[in-house]
C-alpha cells in the first residue's frame, strides 16, 4: 500500500508539474504580439483564438471572418492571433494583403503547412516550399493555359449527357434533389476524363469507388484536425513523432489508379492531351517547357501526389461553387431568369451549341459566378509563411522569419465597407463599372500573386459548363429540406453546407 500510495503521489506530482510547465509556456508565448506592440485578441489556453474550430463547433473560415470583422470595427489594419500557441500575423488592410501576396512575395514564398516527406502522396504543389515549389510550379503550368483548356473542352462537354440523364431521372421522381451530390458526381466524371482519360461513371453510380474516395478526401475527423493544427504549430515535434497526414485507403487507391493508367499508356503507346500525359512526360524527363525548372524527372510518388490534389481540388471546389450558385439563383428567381435569358441569347449566336467560345460570351454568368465566390468562397482563408524578416511598409512592425500569416478571404468578401449589404446576393456588384470602384484585392477567391490557384481556369470552365447545361434546361427553387439560414459544416476543408442543399428542379 505504501509503495502504491507513493507511486500515485509521484504521478500526481509529475502531472501537476507538466500542467504547470504547459501553462507557463502558453502564457509566455501568448505575450508574443504584446512584446512586438501588435494589437491582438486575448487567446485561451490551449486553443489560442481557435477554440470553436478545434472543438468542431464552427468552420475555421467563419471563425477567422469574425476576427477580421472585429479587427476592422476596432480600426486595426492588422493584428495578432494564435493557433494553439503559434503566433499568426492577421492583416485586414488590402494594401498590406496585396504586398504580402504579390508585391513583396519573395518574403512570403511558402505556405505554412506541415507534411511528412515519407508520406507518398504529400509532396504536391500545395505543400511544397522554396525551390521545390518553384520547380514544380514551372513544370505544371503548361497544363493550365487557355490553349490547353480549349483542347480539353470537348472532353469536358461530353460529360453533359450523363448529367442530363441523371437530372431527368431526378425530375421524374418529383423529390428534393441533393444538388451538391449530383454536381460532385458530374465534376468527378470530368476529372476522370480530362485528367486521367478514365470513365469514372459517378453519375450512373454515386457509390462508385471514385466518388467514395472523393467524399473521404474532404471530410476530416476531430482527431485529424487536431493533428494538422499540432503539426503546423510544432513541426519539429511532429517530425520527431513521424506524424502522417495521409489516409492509407486514399493513398493506396490513388497510387494504384495512377500506376495502372501509366502502365497501360506506356505499354500501348497511348498519348492524350490531358493532365496525366503531362505527368508521364515529366516522369520520363520530357517536359513541355524545358529550361524553366531544374530539368529533373518526377518520381512515381511525386506524380501520384500531383494527381491526388488535382483529383480532389478539381471536383470539390467546382461542385461547391455550382451548388452555391444554384442555391442563390433558386432563392432569387428573377436573377435566375435573367441569367437563363442571357445564356439562351448568347448560345443563339453559336447555333445553340455549348462551346468554349459560346460560354465565354455570357458576361452575366461571370458576374453570377463572381458574386457566388464572394458570398461563399470555397477556400475561405489563405496562409503564407514569412521566409525572411519583413518590415510592413508605413507601419512600425516587423514580421519575423518563420511567422505565419493568415488572410481571411471570407472576412474580406463580407466586409460591409467594401460590399454594402454583404449578405445579399447581387451579381451587379461585378459589372464592369462597379468593379472599377473597388480595390483589386477585395475579391480573391483563388488567391493572388505567384502562389495563386494554378487550376483556376479549369475550375471556372467546368463550373460554367455545368451551370449553362442546367440553367438552360431546368428551373430551380429551394426545397424546404434545405436548412436555412445555411450553416457551414465545421469538419469540411472547403466551405460546404451542413445538411446539404436541397432543390426542386422542373424541366423546361
């Protein structure tokens, strides 16, 4: 008994000592911005300024938008926040944001993310930094030129047929339609055809393996969110612990798909104008633009890494954009009718055919898309990492090398000083005349500067194809099954709706 009692006492003493050390460390760390004379909001041990996010109560984009709004109301052009115990510089002034993202980009080349170099599918463009990122960006850029988009368009447009079949079946049922699921299947098929030269058939079978993997990519458990945050906050500890962000079932599936596709093409000498062909060329050291990078071939792991991010980002963000656009148009039937009339009028000039040129000619559709991206940006935040000390112009503050920078896209897009009645859906905000009245960085759904979204053209193109196809043939209204006001799902990586968006569709 004495031994047990002594052991229990020792364990309690050790626990108390550890808790004390953690509290003292947090309190010292939480004075970082105070020591630098940067205004900040009081953090809470151990969450920092992210308690609701880390507890799964609120989407991180929403939390950051609230911080942005609070800082603006206080008149701050920037402030300090904490993610766990990690300080992050939080700009609200659009000139400072422009400098960080573009003008002084050489100070902020990297994104502040942790990835385990042993993970086979983590060495992709979103994670890489420094020279590795520059080389890979240069190698991948030829895939996303307007010329390549034109070449891929016909393959993309062929996916409309399956979309019509599925929508006709849904209309016949006269039941609420989970529009996000249909659109995710549609974009999954497009990615399969345009990127890999494969038929995913997700619209025929929404429980296809490709759709299942897609769903898993963009949902995360509370444990995974904590692990990501911990790894980014304490990268050295994460490296020692050999923490991995990969999920074996996703890694195995994608690796198997990529290896089989490459093996088939090389054995049968099949060549296509698609993303996979570029990857094969880079693997075999036959780049499209030799001289713009290090000239080294990609490994099979590196090829698979780019494929997984292209697959994931390619289907999810575009289907999310279309879902929110159709929801807002369903709520605003006058705007829906106006964009439908514009679509029909533009297509008449092209024999009623949806072509690459015809969909570029629908100006009001672009305004609808831009306003949707303003109101519901799929990427609600951006982050950068300062790689060398940076004196913020016209301000007495230095961002130290290694410091994270967090930019609230949702906060900027909902700033009432920039967009009066920010919750209102109004595509006329993006008329040519109204655009000129705003700061260039007041609308940044794809980021800006050298590290902006490389797949922006592809994503917008497939969204336009989907929206034109649907609005030309179906009329939408909101079904009461949709939970309003919309609540953004906390576990989602991109901004998506909890409970889904349910619409009624009537064939025209």
